[in-house]
C-alpha cells in the first residue's frame, strides 16, 4: 500500500477518534460538560493525536530506514564476481536500483506481469530492451547477478512495505483504543494534549538542527568518499583544475578559491564604500523625506533574485565592459565573462546589504555621542568620522564580513558572469571561475555520482560551508559584542 | 563649604554675557518656550530650575544652537552673546559652540582614550600648533576639570573606563579644552552619586572664576548651593529670575513659592 | 582643588572674536563638510543609478518578448494530401505528419506574396520555409485533427513567423548580418518588408509567452514560461505547506516555551547560522538527502519545494519570533490571570496578535524562495525542457518540471540570442510576481501594524 494511502487512512482514523473521544467524555459526564476536567474538545484531540502522531512518526522513520536496510542487505549479498574491475559496489548498486525501478515501472504500465518481473532471467530475455520499451534507459546490458539482485531488492521492498503497512495501522489503532479507553470525566485531557503539542513544537524546532546535521553529514560522507578516490593533499594544494570525465583529472581547489576571493574582493570594493557612505548619508544627513524614499529604493536591489543579476552581468555589464576594455578599446579583456563583470554586479547586489546593516549599526551609536561632539563645535562630518565611525567600527567590520560571506557563497552571478576557466591570474578582466560555479558544473553534468569528478563537488561544498560558516560565526560574534557595549 | 556662595554673593554689576529677548521655541506644533526674556552675567553661575518638562533644558539648548540638530525645532526671538545675534545667518553654529561649551546630563565620553577625548575639541578647532601645545592644552583642561591628578598616569586608557563622576569631570575638561566663554550644563549631576556630585559642584564653583556657567538642575538644594542667580521656569514661561538668595527665601511669584516649598513639581 | 585657579589667559584662550565673521579655518572645515556630504549623496545616487540601469535594461530588453511576429496566411487544406482516401477517417488523417502540412503552408504564403505583388527572386513555395516557424505545421495539423471537416477549404491561419523574421522586426537581426546567416536571406527580408506594408506580417501581443510551454533550442519563437510558472507554483505550495506550520511551531517553542538550556541555545545558534548558509549548499543537501538518499524523482517540484523549505525556514523563524516578541507580556499575563494555561494564552491571544507579522514574514520568505535558482540547478530543475503541462495534482508535484528562475537560466544559456529576449521577458514576469508578493506583505504590515 503506498504511503499516501496509509497517511489518509491514519488521518481518517484520527478524525473519527476526535468525534468518538469527545462523545465518550460527554457521555461519561452525563452530557454536562461542566463535570469534565477539561473542555470536551480536548478529549477529542487526545484520541486524535494518539492515533495520528505515533503512527505517522513510525511511518516517517520506516520510510527512511527501509531503503537503507534493503540496500545494505542486497549490497552485502552481491557476489564480488558481479562487480567489474573498473567499477565499485556502489556503482553496481545504482544499476540494481535502476533495474528494480524499471521493473516496477514496467509492471505498473502493464508491460510485464508481476510474476514475469520476479522470474525474469537475463539468459533468456533482453531485459535492457524490455525496460527501454517503458522508458527506462540502462547504460549497459544487465547481467544475471544484477538482475537477481534487483529482483531480491524488489521482493525485500515488497515485504518491507507490507510490514510497514501492518505496523503503522496497528500503532494507529492501538493509540486510538488506548486513548479512548482512558477517556472519562476525570481524565486530565488538556494537560496531556498540551504536553503532546509541546512535544510537536520541540520537534519543529529541531528541524533546524536536523537540517544542519543533514548538511554536515551529506557533505562529510561524500567528501570522505571523494578523498578515497582523490588525495586530499592534491585537492587542497593543487594549482590546476582540469576535470576530465575519462579519468586522470586534476582537481586542485586553489584556482577556484583564488577566483572566489578575487571576485568577492572586487564586489566588496564596490559595495563597501557605496554602501557605507549611503548609510552615513541616510542616517546622519538626509532629510526625512529623502530617507523614506531612498532607503526602500536601495533595498529593492536586495529583493531582486540573483538570477536577474546573473543575466544582467552576462548580457549587459559584460558586453559593456568588453566595449571599453576589449580588443576595440584597451585590449585587456577577451570575453564578456570576467572577474570584473561578476565582481561589479555582485557589488551592486551587496550595496543594500552593507548599507542596511551599517545603518542599523550607526543608529545604535547613542545620541549622547553625537550631542557630545556637536556640543564641542564639531561639524557633522567630523562627528561621523571621528566619533560615530570609530564607535561603530566593530559592527561595521562584522557587516563587511557578513557581506564577504554572501559574496563567497553567491552562485548565479558567477555561473553566468565569471566564466568557466579555472586559472590563477591577476588580470581582473580574465575569465575565472569560483567554488560555487564548479559545484554547479560538476553536479549538473551526466557524470555518475560515484565518480571523483562528481564527488569533488561535495568537497567543494564542504570548503564553501566551512568558509562561510566561519565568517558568519566570527561576524555575528563581533556584532553581538558590539551591541552589548551599548545596551 | 556649601555656604560659601551666600557669603560671596555680591551686588557689584557684572558684564552681561547672554541676553535673550522674547524667545519662543516650537517643537512642531508644541509651543515649548513662551516669550522668555533674560540676561545672564559673566563670571556667574546661573541656575535654571523648574519641574520636568518646563522647558529649562530646551532653553539651555537654544543658547548654543544645539536645537539645530533637531529637525522639527523652531526658535524665534532674539538671543545675543556679547551683543551679537547668535541666530544671525552669518553665524556658523560650529564657531558658536566652540565659544559656548556644553556638558550633558549623562556623562558621554567618546570611546577613545582620555587624552583624545580632551584633545578632540582643540584638534577640530585647530587650537594647537604643535604636539607640545596640545599636550599643554590637555593638561590645563584636565586640571581645570579637577581630574588631572587621577588620570595623569593613564592618559591612554579609554575614557569609558572611568567611574561616573570621573567621566563627568572628564566631559567638563573636554568642554573647557576648547576655551569657551560660557559653559552650559544640563543636569550634570543627575546621573552621579552624592560624592561625585559634591566634587562636580565644587568644580562648578571654581569654574565661575573663568566662565559664565549656566546649569540646569532638578535639585533646588543644588541650585542654592552653586548658583548666584536663579531662573524658575514653569510650563514654558520664565516665572521668576533673580538673586538665588532672594528666590529661595523671598520669592515674588506664588508659583515659585509653591515649587520651592514642594507643592508643585 | 587648586587646579582651577590657573591664570586666565592660558594657551587655550584665544583672542575675542566676533561670531559674525567666519574665520578661515571654519571655512575650510565647512568645505570639508560639504565634500563629505557630497560623497554621501554621490553614494546614494550611484546606488539608485544602478537600480535604474538594472530595471531599465530589464524593461528595454524584455518587453519585446511580450510581442511576437505573426503571419496571416490562408492555407488551402488540400484533400489530396491530407486525406487521400477521402473518407474523413480521423485515424487516417492523424497518420499525416507535420511534414505533410508544411508544403501547404508554404504554398499559402507563396500565394500571398504573389498576390501582394512583391517582386522577389524566390520562385518556389519551398523558399518560404525560412520565414515560417517550424511550429506552424503542428498548429495547422492540430486544427485539422480537431475539425476534419475543414479539409478541402481554404482557412485563414495566424501562424508564428520564424525567429529570424521576428528578430528582424524587433531590430535584433540586421540586413548586414544576414549574409552570413544560413537560416535566412536578404530576399526574405525584402518580402517581410512588403508583407509588413500589406499588413500580413504583424507584431501582436504574445499570450503564449506567458502561458505556453518551453520549446526546443531551434524554435525560440514558440517558447513560453507557462509550464515553469506552474512548476514554481507547485514548489511554492510545498514551501508554504511545510515552512509555515513548522516555522511557526518552532518559533512558538523557542520564544514562549523553551527553557534556557544548552539544547535551545544550540537551536538558536543553528538558526541564525543557517540563515547565512549559501543557497547552493542547500542544493547539495537536497541532492544528497532527497535524491541520492530518499530516491525521490529528479527535477520534481516536490523535491525543489522541500529543498527551498529548508532554505526558507530560518527566515520565517526569525521574522515570526520577532513578531511574537512584539506582543507585549501584559497580554500573556492577562490571559494567565484569568486561568488560561500557558498553551491557551499563546494560541488564543499571542498567536492571533502576531499573525499579521508572521504572514508578512512568510510572504517575504516565499518571495525569496520563488526567486532562488542555485539549489534548483543541483536537483535537476535546469536542463529539463518543460514542454508538458502537469496533468493533475500528483503529476504537478512529482513529474519533472522546471521553475521560473530555472527556466530563465536555461534560456540565458542557449546560444540563440532570440532566447535572451525571452530570458529578460521571463525576468519581467518573475519580478511582477515578486512585486505583487511584496506589495501584499507591505499592505498587510501597514494595515495590521500595531504599536504597543
């Protein structure tokens, strides 16, 4: 039974539970709701939640655990002889999965009967052709071991699914009956329900932790997998980036890091002066009307999706720069995709980021500081430069670090605007590439996920994650320290 | 010690420093100061007293045009410093504020070293031609602020690290360093403990030798202790202005009397 | 305290000067002041100029996509070609592929050119091919299959012109460049000029761009954003259905119930850091967890929605907590004071009062998710050509689709400049959606803003 149906059945059960629980409580109190400990609806909710929550929880856990279990069992049973020399167990397993999925599809489309699928022998049938008929493309022909593994995979999954259905329904029914049996006029339904809801709230709050855990685990596992295939030393200290899907790739991260930093640097050189001066002007000088118009307008820049900036870099800024610095002009720019193109556009994107963060920080400097300075006869600019900015400095440094972390993690602008060539060059008009751009290009190709060329993306992601996380933690630390100073 | 002002209170005519005539101040639609006329003498401590919100601080901030920094504030009437209209178009408030220094309610040292705090004013106004001269100005100002002995060994320490009373005396030294002719003090002791208050009050009395000092205060005792002249403000009006002794012992207006005896305020 | 009685005329005391004369130093300082102020104005102005250039180039380049060049051609639906048996048997008619229709259309256009009296060296109907979109044949065929009785008649069709003709009318394709272009010749452009004069070739509003499906690389004139708008829509449904309840529940717990301990500290730090994790990392997470691990289908809006949910959650949690915080404690006290449980106080009083703020934050989070592209690249929503409308809900969530920003990216990568115009046009549509969402958020905020 598919999970959707299970969920629907459990939902229906819990709805019935609500009605019955409420009724039973009322009956027990002789129809007088004042005689109950809690409001009648709490009794209903009690039964409904008891039927629903444990069952769906079990379902979720089962759905995650079963494929893992099946996978490991099948992979363990796979004879070593079934693994070709050039391949790995995980590669063969992905074949097994694909065949199994293909068989499922074939059965569901009626191209094969259930028994056919279970008893198929590769010696007699062209499995590849038959699966191709239903739209499942296989890379190579299916050998006997893979086919039988796939059939085992299917049968284990089927057994698992059956067990899951039974278990989930049983738990739901059990919760239903148990909750209903406890329902009487003195039962503290409200307290129990509130505890349950509280548990749900905690679960929701834990999603954030789970997300981080998911990020960290998926990065770590795949990165370790990558380092089994490719030396970590060569990755971190290699100066050449030349992936080739045929093998013999050179996957040094240094050129990518250089491109990332170079582009981020240019972006910050654009965004920081403009953003900072805007913030100073808007918070210290601008008349109320100007501020109320200019501030939201600048913030529009922050609301524009990065794909728009990417297109802007590729189709507007790039060609413009080529006209000036290209062969017809200064002659130092070959193509419209370049470090300068991406950096400039990223800088524009970061202006509102820097300016609104700095604005907050400048406004947090107490008015008494300004009064003190004006009272001594300082002009506004003297006050800003010698009192406000030094006082706000830690906060502004934090803001710039946050902007830098944004720049390092930005993807679309560099994918479209920076080019694809990884090189260590000083010329800002050369095309270079970044960590993020390469994550995209390594994972969107047709490469197998198990190859070093695809797995390197996870190592790049890990690098990126550590870099930006470090910057963020450091920046937030500085900003928080700074806030405490004035609170 | 605190009886000293009453002994020294003399009647010989001093030079008029500030003269205000028919001053009106508006905050947006609120009429905060209503038709105030007052003359303030040199080398005198003048106290502004009155209940909260009576306009005494507002009026004080008119005297060095600090109200300019508030957008909605509008000042009408005539305020003259040494006979010159300070709201004249030709007057640069920056120059005015160098002449009329100000000390605020809460000590507000800049997040800089003690030295830099005091040197800030002389630096921006270009009062020193050399480092040695600046050192001298700073030392003089700190001595006048009666804090030199406490900080002379740690001029590089941050000003924010001092105690509240020290901070306020540092702020006074900072104000003195620009060589002002008038010192405005907006409740300078309200954030201080009694001991620090006594130190600052003593300092104020000494500053009278060199400056015209105007002090806004909540505390009638403080006004009686430090000032020679007292102005009583009520609901934006200047109700009564005269010798401090006379105001506290023999007020003319009954509102003044009510306030002094504690019936309003 | 003898310090104070120093001589009057110390080094600091300047000579008495009038206030009415501004001294040289003050003038210099005021000039510095003016300069500094000018820098500030220049910075704000630069920012605003960038905004204007950005929006200007979007509009300038994108508006063209909403217009398309059409040719009005009467086509004689020749029974000899389309229904050889003459029995009007629908199965037989269906057997005729689009190749059977192409000559009829070309003939029709050729006749029109002749009738309009345009002189041209192109003497064969087949020479008209370059002016007609390859989609025209399918359009005519669909019409015929829908209504077989039309066979034998001459029917007026409004067919798409080829993208080169379209580009010529939109000043994208120039006569000088055409010499090197094997897709069209100068002679065709002469014909187009004549037909434009005769009102047969017209530029009209192109609804298909908004509602239509993506087309193959060679037919930019046919491509539309409709299917990927649906893809985005289904994704946003997933995001809304998951991130709103989870986000609100998490915020309520952290703001109202959480004890101050290590676990809640961990969650707090986590959320503020997750908000700053690059979106591409969420893409990696989506790929690893939903596709590699859970084996959900690639390119499915469901996966996109799940990934974006994880990305949007921190934003929603942060804004929800802010609006919960803005409800004054007196409200909670009042509810607790009449004997409500803490849970009741929160759900009956605090939550409804914080609702406008929560909704505003959610809409802004959704807008962010709607425009996000990078994670979608990794879970395969780019590169997939979205040509089929989803049939039904399940298919909408599970079948491969694209999404608005992914489709724009896809178009931007294609070689034909005709697709650039489409990409810019797509951006206009995307920005209209985002603007609408933000305006709703602003109105909500204005309308329900409460100051305590």
